[in-house]
């Protein structure tokens, strides 16, 4: 497709279960971001991939969170042993260029609900 | 570290009235500043950005923002609100350059009434 695609759009899980969230960036975009959007918390940076460089994981809230990007394209965000406070919308964004030319294109997000 | 503060989580204006959404930033280096908009049931999209060129930046849909270093502000304005402007607006900051990440504010929900 032409835009950033995220799946699933909604995920309901039980506390303690693992979940995987998928992001298909725009073809050719070298940068990929994951953000978390919680009520009243704005957009919280989680992790950033740029080309073949080591990812910037500085925003991951705990070691239960991890992400990988295979082949420089699709990315998977994994949350292990989910907790209720993990409930949020998880947004993926991609971009082609950096700095002044950078423009992020966002997906519609995955709404995660942990019961 | 960079951060932004958006004053007012909800703003309501009448159709045709001035829109003013406030954003103040904190940055240890000259910042790049952005406004993103999220329409209902849609993903975020870039409205406009400041990258150290002109201090008055014009964006899509008639919006503009002015970078004021002395006030550390980057407020978003539109002279005349339209019903279709109802959305959530996010201010964001980065330090630019390579491998820079955007830090977003908490968002301001704009309501436009008849």
C-alpha cells in the first residue's frame, strides 16, 4: 500500500500474555519509529531504527518491550508478560530522510487493551 | 534533552473564529519544531515544521506557526476556523541532524462549534 500499515488494528489480551504488533513502513523508507499514545500522556517515543545502524532503544519503558526490523523493512514490536499499564495505542511511523527534510508518515496504530 | 509543553488539552472555538494552539519548547540546542494533526480515525500527519529558516512557517489547510526564540514558543494559528479543523493537534521538537527523534507534547483537542 501507499502508507504505513499496522496490524492488528485492535488487540485485546489478558494480563501476562505476550503480544506482537506489526508495522509495514512505506517502501524505501529507511527510518522507522515506534511511539506509544496513552490517554493524557501524549506521544511517547519507544524505539527508532535507521538503516543498518543500531536502533535507538532509549524510549523502551522496560525489558519486557523489544522490537526488531527485519531486512530493513517490516518491524515487530513485542511486549512480553503484558501489564494493564501497557494499554495504549501503539503508533509506527516511517520516513525517508533525516533532519530538515524529515517528514514522518504515521500508521493508524494498534489499540492494545490489556485486561 | 528536548521537550514541549502544550497549554490546554481542549480548545473550543466558533466557526470563523481565530484558532490559537499554544506550544512552548525546551531545547539545549537550536530546535526543529513541528505540528502534527490527527483527524478522527486517521493517523497523524505533518501540518508544518520549522527548521531554522523563516520564523513564520505556513502549513497546510491555512495553518501557520511562528517560532519565537525569546519566548521559546511555537504557537499554531489559523485566522478562521472551519468545522473540518476539529482534530487533535500535537506539537513536537527534535534537535535535528541525523538519528534525531521527535518528542511530542500531550496534544490539544480542537473543537469547532457553529
